[in-house]
């Protein structure tokens, strides 16, 4: 016998947010040029947005049905949902990216990229500091060489 599907933590909330986003995309697609015909500029974006919105309506309705059948004691508390949607590893790496963006202006591209790569290698891969420094230095040198000499782009 097939067991009933259970919702993952936050699945209903995310599907509702995506439905709202789908309506926004549908509105924006209509705003491109209105819909005057199948060959107008807004026809393809409007068609894609309609398909996306219809699919999200279907998904939200299905998730609501599943949620209504789920007993209250099996529903996930908010902290479980937050933990599922925002794992600590993702949050910390996002903070590392924000720090990188903030350091680009005062330190410049080369130093801030080098520091970002070193920290990223150590945090994500558990790499040894010496190895992280060597790999980051090589990567920055290759990036600098390609963009400065090959593409002739002035890096900040």
C-alpha cells in the first residue's frame, strides 16, 4: 500500500510565496507591451508566466489538501521550518559573501578575492590553511592574468 505524502517543513509556506511571485511575474509580463497578439513582444513572457502561475496554483492546492489531512501533532514548529530553509552552513557562507562585497571597495578586488577564497576553502572544504592560501593565490593569479592580459579588463 502506498503511504500518503507528507509535506516537508515550510513546503506550504514556500509554495504560497512562489504563487505570489508567479502573480507578480504574470503582471510584469503583461506590462512588457500588453497583449496585442501572438507575435507581440510580451507573448512569450506572458505565456511562460501563465504556465508558471497555473502550475503554482495546482501545487498550492495540492499542498493545502495534504496539510489539512496532516494531524496537528505532526506539523512542524517554526524553528524546524527555519532550520530546514536556512541551514547554518548556508547562512554563514552568505555572511562570508556579504563580507566579501563590503571589502571589495576598501581592499580592492585582488586582496578581497584572495581572502574570500581562503575563508571559503577552509569553511566549505575543511581545507588546511596553507593549502587554502596556495590554491587561492593560484586562482587569483589565473583570474588576474586572464582578465588583465587576455581580456584587458581593469580590475577594481
